[in-house]
């Protein structure tokens, strides 16, 4: 796979890799995994929040009055 980056993206990637003392490839892989983990966490929070709102809808409505 070839990853084509703009010069600005390449500069940012190189800075991230240098900061962590890793290769640009490893920095790219870590970034992919971090975004995937963050999205999974956000999805879990949305799901749990919706369940809590459903479960406590009456209480939340009373508190809102």
C-alpha cells in the first residue's frame, strides 16, 4: 500500500514519529489505532447514555420541572 501525503501531512507525521522515537510507519499505525479506539469509546458512551436516558426518562423529566 502506498500512502500519499501532502508536504504538510508529511511534516506532521515526521514530527510525531520523531517525538515518540518511532518510524513514520509505526506512527501511522498508532494513529489509526488511536482513532479506532476513540471512535469505539465514543460509540460506547452514546449507547450507554441512550440506555440511561431511556431507563431514567421519568426521573429526568421530573427533575427538569
